[in-house]
């Protein structure tokens, strides 16, 4: 068995939306790579977050559970105080929370409520997290932030245009704060393609042939599981990526490659 690198030795790492899906996998990956403490954030997935925290502890890290809605400024400000009161510092923030409007099958189903809901999380929530936690990192003159985006920044989303708009917005947040926080705090976007998460597998279009079509159009030939991409996402927060900021990294098996 290949031994995991210890890229987060003695560091405190926070992952939002860590109660389910990719967020849970990211939290476990950080723990497996030596994180001192993993902050497991969740909004409503209490049971999932506790399961993630238990797994983090089994992997040798401390776990701190934090609940809050990232689209509400007062919640984010409270979470900042809770994290820093408990740990004293935060080295890595992974903004994983996003809203894909999974129940939506077509652009024809766009409603004002769905637009507001998705953009409140993907743009407003991400910005609040970067602004408040990143500001504290800047005071300490060190830290790395990874915003989880999507390859819809390249291809768009005819299914849910507001989702594509939200992920495009994350690029603007990433570039703006990378400039504002430099040279002390790095801010990047990790843009995965499709992953076999519970949310994706539950989508009606995915089970009705979309999954097979996407796999056939992917040069890598298949759709990966979240655990296959977690280490790549966290790379942007490591010392190895010290000269990467204000950028985005696509990890989609070549699905978005021009001319593929």
C-alpha cells in the first residue's frame, strides 16, 4: 500500500460542506496527509458531519465540528470566531459548498427562487468565506484557500445556467482576493468535472443516459469517484504549489479539452 505524503503536517485545515460527498472525502484526505486539526463544516448534514469527524480522528487528526449557513454573513462571522477561538489559527480553507440545483433538468425550469438559491451559496457564500477567513489569514501573513469550482466554467450548463453563472463568479472571487491577499495568502480554484457523488447519481438525467454519454466523451474513459480527485484538489493548498495563486486547475479526464 502506498504511504500518503504528509503535506499538511501540523496544519489546521477547514473544509466546508464536509458532511457529504466531495467535502467529506476532502476532509478525510487532509487527515490522511497529516493535518493537525480538520474543521468539519456542515449546514444541515449533522449525522454525515459527525461520521466524517469520526473518520478524521481514526486517521490521526483532531476534528472540530462547525455548523453554519455560509450564505448568511452573521453565520460566517460566528464561524470565524469559533474556529480561531478553538484553534488559534487556520492554514488552509477549502470552500467546497455549492448548490448544483440537482432537481433541475433543463434551462426551461429556471425560476427566480432557483437563481437566488444557487447564487446565494455559490457566489455570496464563497465570497463571505474568503473575505472573512481570508482576512484573518492575511493578519497572520500565511494561508491558502482553495475554492471548488467546476468545468462548467469552460462548457457552460444548458441544464442549469445559474449554476454555471455561480461557478464563473467564483473565478472572479478567486482572482480578486488572490490580488488583495498577496503575497501572504494564496487563493485558487479547483475545477473538477463529473464525479460519482450521491447528488450526481441521484439526478434523473444522469440515470437516463447522460452518465454513459459523458463517460464516452471523456478521453480518460470513465467518471471518477470523489476519493480519486481529493489529493489533486488539496495540492493547490500545499507548499508545493507556493507560486500558484489567482488561477484555476481543471481536473476532468479531458472532458473539457478543446478538440477532444
